[in-house]
């Protein structure tokens, strides 16, 4: 089965961080973009303490497109 590509905006907030955690564990979801206006340039771990996705590739820098 193919993976569904997902972008999460507001990834550094509580709801966004929980969504990222759930998507990281989902076998058919591929998180392709994490956006957080107030946390741009920080890693997900820096912005959302306690989040451990188990996927090293999710520790990339948060960004926001168009700004």
C-alpha cells in the first residue's frame, strides 16, 4: 500500500504535536512538512518537549512556507 503524504501546520502546539506523534506511528502516513510560525527554525523536539516519535527524520527544522 502507498503512504499518504501529510503536512502539519501548527506542529509546535499541543494538538499539532499530538497529531505528529500519531502520524509518526501510522504505517501508511508520511509526514512531509511540519510548519509552526512561532517556532520556525527550531527542531520539533525543541518546540514540543516530551515528543518522541521514534522516527529520526521527524527531527528536522520547523518551517513555514510563504514567509
